[in-house]
């Protein structure tokens, strides 16, 4: 695991549940951007059943003690944001910091 530099932590469970229940299954997600030192992390746009659009964005980038860079993604739906809660970010960083 020490050779891995970029780690896509992805969306929080609330955002994942929102996409799972609300996205239009007839329309595939569209890549709207790439992030990371090698552009290996894709940011997606989803069409929802009600016609709205949800887009992933980078909420936070943190470097751990082991040298890995964690990318926390969040979801924006119109003027609503589904972000990672602080407690979950701290827990995730501490999990990777012991590597």
C-alpha cells in the first residue's frame, strides 16, 4: 500500500444512497473532469429521475503520514451539497495514517 500515492475515498454514504435511489438508470453518468497527480480519479455528472443534475466535486484533499493523498468527493445537486461530515473525515484520515 505504500506504493499507492492517490487514494480516492469517494463519496460519503449519504451521497451514495442519494445517487442510488434518485438517479435515472436510463442515462449513464458522464465524466466531467479528472483529478489527482495522474488524473486517475474521475468526477461524474448524474441525471436524476426528476430531471435535475448531480455533480461530483472535490471536497477536500489531505496527505497522510504514509505519504498517500486522500481525495474526498462530495455531491452538488442544484443548490444542495452532500459533503463528508468532519467526524467521518477524521476517522478516514486516521485509518490511513497508520499505514
